[in-house]
C-alpha cells in the first residue's frame, strides 16, 4: 500500500464513557495477541468500504494514574471505493450493486494487508474476531451485495456476524474519532438528514427532513446545472459556491425541528435559467445550511447540550462546518467535525459500532442477517451506552 | 377592557435577562405603573378594573452571525411581525387567555404580557426524575427488608406532584384544536413552548377550570409563535400535530403510550367535522417518515 487509509493514532476508550464491559461475555474470542479485531463492511449507497478496527483491552488498574493503561480502539485499515455515475445522472441500484460486487473482495484483501502487513496472507483472517456489516438503511441491491460477502466470510472464517445500523455507525465513529462523548448529532448525507440526541439507550431523532435529504437535494441540483459527479456533486457545488457573490432569496422552510427541502429544490431549478451557477450554488448552500444550523441550535437549547457532532457525507462541506462553528461559538459550545475519511460512508464506522455490539453480546445469527432498506436510527437499542 | 401601560421601550439596566433561547433573549421590563400592583393583569371579582402590570416581557430576536445578512434580517423581522400578528389574531378570536398579549411591536423586539409559571417541559422532566428517585428508594427498601410490608410513601407536596397525564393530554388537545379552528398553526409545538399558569382565571371565561390537587387550577399557555402561520391547509395542520408527536416521543419518553391518543381524541372533539381530514393526513405524514429511502 502506498498510503495508509487509516492514519490516526489509537483512540483512548476512557473518553467515550460507555458502560464497562460485562464480565461474563464469552461469545467471541480475542486473537492470539489478546486483541479483539472486527472487520466492518459498508455499501448502502454508492460507496463500498472495508474497515478493520482493533480493540485492545487496557489493564483496568485504578491504583495510580501512572499504572493505568487505557483500553484503546485503533483503525488499522479503511480502504474505500466510490461508484461515480456519469454526469447528469444519479447512481442507480443495479449498477451500484454490480460495482460493489466487483470491488468488495479486493477491498477485503487490501484491508487485511494494510492492517497486518507482517503476517502471512493466509494467517490474516485468523486475527479477525467478528465481521460487521450494514444491515440498513440503504439501497436494496447494494446492501445485499455486501451482506452476502459478509455472510460468506463469517462462515469461511468461523466468526460471528454483527448487523449494524448505518446511522449508528456514523454516530459511533464520530464519537470515537472526535472524542465527543455525548453531543447533539447532525447527520447529513445523500439519504439522510436527522438531528439526533442520545437519551436512555436510544439515539432519538429530534428533527429530520419531512421530504428529501439535503444531500439528495444538492445532488439533484448539481444534475440540473450539469455539474460532474466526480469526486462528488456536493464537492463541486461547494467549489462553485466559493465564487458566488449575490445572495438570491430562496424558500426557507423550518417546521419545529424538522426541515423541508423539496420547495427550495423546485425554486432553484427554475432559477437556473436566469442566474449564474456560482450565485445559485452560493445561495443554495447559505439557505440550506442555515436551516440545518437553526434546527441543530434548537436541539441544543432543548436538550441543554453544548457539543455538536456533524456526521455523514455532507458534513465534509467546509462552509457548513464554518456556519456551525459560528453558531456554537456564540453559545459557548464546541463543534466536532471530521474529515472525508470518516464523514463519508466507510467500513471502519461499521466495525466500530459492531465492536460495541460484540462486547455486549449482540451478535447476529445467520438466519437473522437480512438487510432492510428502512431502518430508523431510534430502533436500535444502544446497549453499550450508559442509560 | 383595555389598560394603559406606561413603560420605556429602550433597553436599560433595569431590564433583567430571564432566558436566552436559540432565537431570542427574553427580558423582564419594568413598567412605570404603580409597582405596588401585582405582576399580572388581573380582573377583580366583579369583572372591573384591570390592574396594570408591573412588568412586561421583551422578546428580542438577535442577529445570527452564521447566516447571510440578507437572510438573517429577513428572518428576524418577518418572524417578529408574524408572531405579533398571530398573537393578536388569537386574542381577537377567543384564545386571549392562552397566549401572551402583545403590547408593542418593535422589530426585532416584541413586547408581551409578562406571564409567570413553570415551563411544561421542565416540569415534566423534574417530575420524571422524582418518580425515578422514588422507584430507586422503593427498590432499595425492598432489598434491605424483602418481607417488609410496602408502606405508602407520602408524596412530597409540591405544586403539581400528582399531575394527571390524561388531563394534560386533553388540555393540549383542546388548546391545539382551538388554535387550528381559527386556522393558525403554531409551527413549533413542543413542551418548551408551553407554560402552566396558576393565577386565578377570570370567571367570565367559558372554559371549565379543571382542578388538580391542592386546589391549584392551572391553564396551559402557548408561547413562541415565530414559526407559526395563518393557514387552512390540511397538510400544515397535520404536520403541526406531527411535530408535537415527535417532540413528545423524543423529549418525554416517560409519558404514557396513550398520551397522544387522548390528545388527538380531544382535538377531534374540538375540531368536529374538520378532524377526519386532518387525522387522515397525519397518518400519511407519519408514514412518510417511516417509508423514507434512507441511503447514503
């Protein structure tokens, strides 16, 4: 591998304040080094990724700080491949599924090689304790393509399966990567727009879009003005927006803590005939992101929290991060933002959420390892978090 | 019946900051009326002489630096004016005792009647905590003396310690029903925007006062109409209810599961013929949330 897909140092488990592991857990075996390694596989939209996360237990000593070695979680590898549709088109389930089927095995091999470079190729699977995969939500064909590979490997390597909710994966990766133990979460991507806050072992959805997701709105607009999908339509909108100068008033629709985007999409599609792409991209971003920041601020006021975590592909957008930062500063809080490695769908986030499930005995039997296109974030019982 | 209120609308050090929400700062503004009087607008037993209040509330929307200035000015001014207009409409059309009265509009500042009472959200959360602690105590006692006969623990007497959830649900249903009947949607129905007023209510009101323990009647007040709208749209009415439903689920998981049902039953009674369409649409809006393609 020429460059590492997982370039960060290990993360200290103490900061995330999950429950201490139950002492009678015997449903998985650590590898020969005493580590628990989970391989996570993600492919619910047009990105397919395989991530390897290692949990190394600490020494749990509390006598002196100097003697205490904290438990750590370390991302050992996180390669990913994106299916980019031709300009002017969105990505369709069939082609996306084929793309994932083509790339999943090479990704698994690449991830294992990057994670365990000093082991012989045939020895690497023996270091993996379990396989996590995205149960949902997402697109049917792509989800299944990855799930079939996960099931096959779990049978081949004789390790348990862990079905993971895609949104929960984003959240757990976010908490781990940024050290934010209990933030208000803004989850914004091509398929999701939710404002989430944790309470009593569930990730509760405080606000969401009542029609389309913000990423979907941006992607569709990009198609209308003929922007390339490479590397992603949202990225190209962001670059054009930097050159916009005139703010064009657009519909701003916030209902309580919910948002609505279909009205603004219709409006901006019509305006494409009479305004420059730059000004439209600029105005669209300013309006859409203001709506998100407003609903996030309300959730913060409502729950009394002062930390915000932005996850999902749209979270890569620097202007959104900037606006959120400004809002949060005015309230005396902090924004936890990540870069494209973890904002965008990836395998390690599935492995991360999977490790927590594994530690609390929540493995998925083969007959239960189905996928579902609709899987609400609040349906998951986050048994690993303190109630 | 109107009352003359004399006060200085320009900010001064006499103003006390009551709270700072996501959108506005709320100040308590002293009036120049006789301060020996009570702080709320009261009607005497014979229905005469409205006493002028000693305080008013100033709701000051502040500029948000993260928004584009054009968008920001548009939002703060329009929400301020819209809120004032809606409150005035409520007062004119029979909801005068369940929303604050508007005294003066000075965008982005809005001067309103000063109402004092516990915020419903805080009240419910405190009560939930109390119940949790009580259950913990019960459990601890069970552990210590497992054969000890369960004794009644005297309820700590605070103002609303024995609130009837069914009653609360009905009151909410009634209030929202009346609001929708005058074609106004609130736009941000949550328990943070509701308040429980304990002042004795005027007897010339048609509303039945339902008493709860210790002869402490309360009435539900609705605040923060900044996202509200005048509309006859069935869709908007349904979404208004949906926003409340989700807010209750996410903020108050301790509420009984039939809370929303009781609320909607009362809502339907108030809305009569219009109820069926709205409730049907509500079901569709709920399905939209569950059926959404959530990929990416």
